[in-house]
C-alpha cells in the first residue's frame, strides 16, 4: 500500500496567539462550577466568527484562496500555545511545606459532622439518614440546626499528631478559641495527646478564625496566625486528610455506641479514647512511625507549656489598656504605676498598649509591633512607694544623684531643633542666645516670610472705563405699581388719572424700575392726557423691564 506523502505545510501554525487566547478564554468561561465543559471548539469558532471577533483562516499558496481553519487545526494550535482547557485545568506547581521541629506549626479546621446530631434532653446520638435529610426537605435541617455536631481538629504538621474535639451549634470565634486553648493545655492523661504552644497556626479564611477574638488570643500568646488564601486546599491538606481519618476510623462506629453518648461530654470522652489509641499505634505513611513516637522523641526541647486556662480565656476577650505616658516615664495600670523609660522610642504624652503577661503571673508588659507586624513585649517594672510615699528605686536622691533621665527620641529632636533655630552647634549656647530679646530665629538662613509677596507677578489694574461701565449697568431696583404711583403722584402734586395708571401697568406688569420715576413725572406733567399725547424725548430713555 502506498504511503501518503507529508504535506509541505505540516507543523506550521496559522492561528495567531491572540486568536488562540480568545478561543481559550471562551472555552474556559463555558465550564460549569462542577467542571463540565459546556462549549465545543466547533461551537466556539462559529460564535466568535459570527460576532467578527476572530477569523481563524489560512491562505492556500497555490491558488491564493482563503479558507477557514478546521477544528482539528485549531485544537492543535491551542495545545501548541499551551492554551487548551485540558492544559489550563491541570494543577499548578507546588512546593512542599516543612516544619523544622515538633510543635513548629499546627493546622486547625472545623467541619460539620453530617453523619450524626445530638438531640436535646439527653437523648441518644442520632444518625442523619439520606431519606430524612436532603435538599428537598429543608424543614428537617432547620429542625436540628442547633443540634448539629461540629468537629474541631488540630494537627501537628511535622509528625501528624491529632487533637480532636466536638462542639454543638455552629462555628464561632468562641468555639475556635475553646479548641485552641484545649489543644494547648496538658491533659490529665497526656499519653498519646498533643499539647503545648505552637509557633505558627494555619487556618482557613473563615469568620470564626479571622475574627477579633481568635486573632487577639493568638497575638497575646505569641502565635503567628497564618490565614490561607481561598481556594488553596493543599496549604492545609494535612488537617483535611485528618477529617477523613476521623470519619472513617472513629465516627463510623458511633451508632454502635449510641447508648453511651448522651451529650457532648460523652462524645468528647470517647474521642479522647480513640485519638490516644490512634496517635500511639497507627503508622504514618510519610515517616513510617507512629505519630506519638516521632513527636515525643523531640518535643521536649521545644515544648512550651501554656499559661492557665483562665489566663488564656481572659486574653481572648480583653483588649490591652491604652494609658498615657506621664512626664516621669511611667504609665498607670490596674491601680499601679509602671516604669517605661527603658522601652525604645518612648514618648511623653503618647498612648501605649499595656496588658498582663500571660507567661508570668502579675507581670505587666508593654506591647508593640515591629516592622514586620510581629508583636514585641517589654516587661515593665512596677514603681513601688516607700513608707513616705516616695519612689526610691526610680527617683534621684537629693545631693547624691545628679543624673537626669535618659533622653527620649522627642528630647533629642527638641534639642536638635533648638540648635537649628539659634544657629549654634552647642545646646547651651543656643539656649543662651534664644533668651536674648534681640535674637532673630533662623537668622543664619536669611528667611524672608514676605518673599513670595514681594516677588509676585500681580495682574494688571482694571481700566477706569470698565469700572464706570460696571457701575452704569448695575441691575435696577424694581418697585411695585402702587408705590410707583404714589411717588409719581407726589412729584406731580396731583392724583394720577386712570389712563396714566393704565399706561404704566401695561408697560411694567411686574413692577416699575426705580430710575424711571423721574422720567414718568416729566412725561405726565407735560400733558393732561398721556394716552393720546405723543411721548416726550425723555420717554425714549425709558427702559422696559420684563
């Protein structure tokens, strides 16, 4: 059989990159939320050509004929440019996340337990059957809205240790804080249990984990809160896998233990039994050891015991106080005074943030963010009075101590500005010079405050004729017909006739200009009947006002 010869233009692309981008954009926009492609290449080309957005054509060299590209040619071009939907829908490259030691990073997530719910009044745990709970019966979901079980899971990133807890209701900042606090506290039976204080905590961008209460707790505890970007499940994939493990290895058998579960306490008690067993016996596929064995071998060096539960709950709900720095470099807090002179860049008269140190009972700290947004804490010593009510530790003894407090940043700036005003290099010379009455501030710089006014290019003077014209064309004052008639009557020394009043009212229906009163007196005084007599020359100057 004879083999077909290869076309001379094989492998050549006639579809431009811009046209390929437009075709790809149309195809990608046609995908449904579930990933179903709802537009074909044939349909896309037809619609874009009909709208004259692209041509997608080629020229036959032998005849010069212009023909449209086939669907296959367009598909090959899309793959060549890397714009085919199958290529664009592939996952993007990723980088493996690592933790240098145990408790370096934890991951926390909450999930609605769609298998069971806990009825009120101590009834047994109930299973959510598909026949009763589905989209067609929203009233059933509303009926158990407050009885839903929320699973909170904490995982340790390096070794995979898990800490499980259940709450009832819905996700909230209070529930998120509760689970973080419980996970950090050392349990009564610590065998196989995760605890301590992590350096970093990764969470989803949900309102419960990004609210002020949860953020405040993490900041006060020195935990770097990492909020993942939406649509990036890989960043927190470990805890997502953990949810699947809990569902398949623990929750699947809860209906067999229904008589033991009458509330959250029972459910959390059984969860503790299971997670101790799982952490100490299940082999992790990544490191080939049990989670607890790997975590326990190195955590002792990095284990940070948290403060008491009451102290942590107080941190979550209480904002730091904001006292003002007094002149003796102290602040008032909870009835005492604390020295802040050792804190860098402290300024008299400005407010600072002060709170209790959760790690040391009774210690007060000043908190401040560094350039990278991390919280710094400065312990503040208390200024204690002696029996005479004085401050012996933070005071200067008369005749013995002559040293002044160290300069703050404001003090240094004040001295520099003083020397600049006086034009002196030494502070004492500058202060002495400024005390003299004949001292001119900043004299060395020769500053003229009126320099702009002296050198300003002022506009030309308004011509006199223009000023006169402006006065002549000033808007006239209009008076009522009745008042105008009285003024004309007084000028004529007689009453106006009906014809005269009618003549005025016909010409000025909305009032008579005041400057026309004199002309009207002259006009009506020269004739007995203004309706038939020709108007005098002065009447030509009478202006009618609309």
